[in-house]
C-alpha cells in the first residue's frame, strides 16, 4: 500500500513515527496556493463604463456623420468628452484591481514607468484629441 512505512512496528495510532524516505518524495514538491480570490473586474463595474462609452460614442458620431446644424459641434464635443471620461473611468477601475497598460508597472510594484511608453501613450492621446477637434472644427 502506498504511503505506509515498510515496517509495521513503526506505526502508532495516529500514523508513522518517522517519515519513510521512499514515500517522502512520492507526493511531489510542495507549493503555496493563494487562498484569496483573484481580483478581476466584475460585471457591475464594467456595465456603467460600457454604457457611458457607447452613449458618448453615439453622441460623438451622429452629429459628425449627419451634421445636425449649429448644435452638432457642441453635441459632438460633449460626446467626445463623455467617451473620454468613460475610458478614464475604465482605466482607473482596471488599475484598482491590478491591471496595467503595457510598459507601465502594476500598482505597488515599486518601480517607475518606462518613459518611452508614457511618451507613446501621450502622443497617441494627443493625436486622437487633435483629430477630434479638427473634425468638429470643420463642422462650422
């Protein structure tokens, strides 16, 4: 029988007195298991972010596509701002549960961000804002 010592004289009512060298390595290496649940975004956290992003995107897209007169530029910029707020809210929620953008350290990692990735993210954000402002300015 696996797990019992070869000599029955070494047995006590609560188990073997000394570990058997042949049985000791049979269980494999020991490892620790994290008992806390994984931190991840829940559906109740994602739903308002997605709804705000969808509403803002529609507010931004429809005036640009169909040109609703003089108020179109205002509605489009408001939609763009709502979309940006939903994106920022989503990023903050993701960062709170431990996710991070590539090139940026996780929360509490103790190291600084890679300045090249920060510059790339800033450049992409500026390009998106510039294109949105250019398109809305062309409505006038």
